[in-house]
């Protein structure tokens, strides 16, 4: 594997959006020689609990625990401590929880874990914002929440690919940027409203690319990964 492909592979995080531990570990086993980072979200974590995190970590892979914590500050802080104890490498919270909640999460995290703040879900539209009482535009809301998070001590943000350049322009390398809503040129967008291809996201300046269904729903997930890496390095 050449250096360019290695770097591209290190930026891809495969979302284990499956229902069982067995299916998740099958995917990790199949992809582990090319992918080192996997995301465990609410579906799998709710079904299998902390044991699935331990099982994936036991393979030598890194884990992004994407459960988007949003609760009173004390509860979120305790949950972050639990994630520290599991040994996950990244954890998400909702920045809309406010500065006190974000600060509690930041204070509770271990130095070895990246705390990422979710700005606006990639499935959301400006109509979604209107429904919950936000009158500003999408990019304004994303930047407002990102500033709130940075001021309260987060390590990075989760956003749609279309906000990468604005985030990078304002915060430079002070934060990590992880994007979801990524769809390769050959994949269906599904319920993602604000998406880009992996190559477009890397060129815009993201640090990490979360990709789920285009890989996990593919008849041959390893083939999907190869196609994505080829697209990134073409």
C-alpha cells in the first residue's frame, strides 16, 4: 500500500450500524486489515452495551463511541467518565446541551480521548431548524454551536461536509473535524441531506470521515472499502 492510500485509510471511520455483536465483529474482521477505526452508534450500543466496545477494542482497532450525550451536566460528566474507563478513542456530545453541560463533559474526559461536539445532524434541513425554534440559517447555527463548544473545551466537532471550510477557516488546526453524511459517488444518499463524496470532504479539510451504509450494506464490504480508497487516491 502506498503512503497516500495509508493516509486516506487512516481517515476513514467505518460506522458499525448493525443490530448485533456478531455482525459487527464480522465486519471488523473483514475490514481490519485496511481500516483501523470503527464507530459504534446508538443502534449497536443499545443492543449490546459496553461489551461490544470492549470486543472491538480487543481486536486492536480504535473506537469512536457516537452516542451523542445530551443530559444534565452531572449525568453527562459521569457518562464521559464511563467512556474513559471503556478506553474509547472518541466520544460525542450534543453541543445544543449548552456551555455548562459541555464544560462538565470536557472536565471529565481523559487526555487520551477526543471529545467531539455535534453541531447539527446531517439529516437536518433548515425546515428542521424552524420546527425546533431556530430562526437562523444552517451554517449560522453550526458555527454558533461550534464556537460554544470550543469555548467550553471540546477537542473537535462533528458537522456535515458543507461546513468543513468555514470551520477550518475560523478554528484552523485547533480542533479536529469529523464529518458524516458521506456518500461515495456510486452510493445512494439515503436520508442524508447535506452530503459529499469522501474525496470532496478530504479536499475540504476534514480530519475524519464517517462512512456507514455504503460499506456495511454492500454485499461485499471489503470491496466497498477498496472502491472508496481507489476514489480517494485516484
